[in-house]
């Protein structure tokens, strides 16, 4: 039996060695497969992290750009409000001139609006009573014209409307300031904001 035991023992030893070798080979293959998949997982994780970082950076850039645009809009709105206030103050100054200066301004406007010195001049009800005749007389005196003070009044707050036949020239202060605003807005903005 000793011979059979030796053979069995040898078979067991060989089988164990073969099993150990197969197990070791399987462990190595498993480790290689695990390493390959781990490398692939690491690469995908790195790619995903880079993609997420890039997307986050793009989103941050868009948010910053939107905030800057909103800030520019706010600044522009504030500048426009200051510009509107500037023209409103100019109109208010025109309306609040001393009576003497007011007549002088109206006279100059009448001379420019009626180069031939003819026409009917409509003022606001208040201006018709206070300065209307004086401005018409001063303009006629300077031009030798035949402007007349209208019996009608106009719904304006300073300035006048000149009627000459079918032609009306609107020299109401709010109209003149609005027209000047279109021409001078760039210069006024430059002075106000540099």
C-alpha cells in the first residue's frame, strides 16, 4: 500500500500543484482584467470630471457674462435717466426765465421761424397775456414784419406756434428741446459721463 499511497500522494501533490498553478493563473488573469477595467473606469472618471469642470467653467462664464450685461443695462438706464433729467431741467430753465429774457428768447425764435415777418402767433394762455404782445412787437420792430398776436391760445407750456396760411411752425419749448435732444444727445452724454 505504500506504493499506492505514494502514488496517491504524488497525484494529490501534482493535482494540488496544478490547482495552485491554475488558481495563480486565474488570479493573475483576474488581476489583469480588474486592472484593465480599473484603468478604464479611472479614464472615464477623469474624462467625466474634466467634462464637468469644463461645463461648470462654461456655465460660470455665461453667468458672469449675463451679470455684466445686466450691469451695463443698469448703468445705461441710469445714464438715460440722468440725460432725461438734464433735458427736463433745460426745459424748466426756459420756462422760468425772467420776463425780459423770456421776451428776448421768444423774439429771436420768432425772427428765425418767420423769416418773411408774416404770420399769426399763438401762445399759451398765460404767455399770451404776459409776454405775447411784447414778443410780437419786438420781432416786428427788428424785422419790419407783420406778425400778429392770435386771439387763440395753444395747449403748450412755453414758446409759440406760428401760423402762416396752411403752414404751422411749432416752436413750443418742449418740441424744441425734444428736437435738440436728438441732435445734442451725444455731446451732452460726453459732457456728463466723459
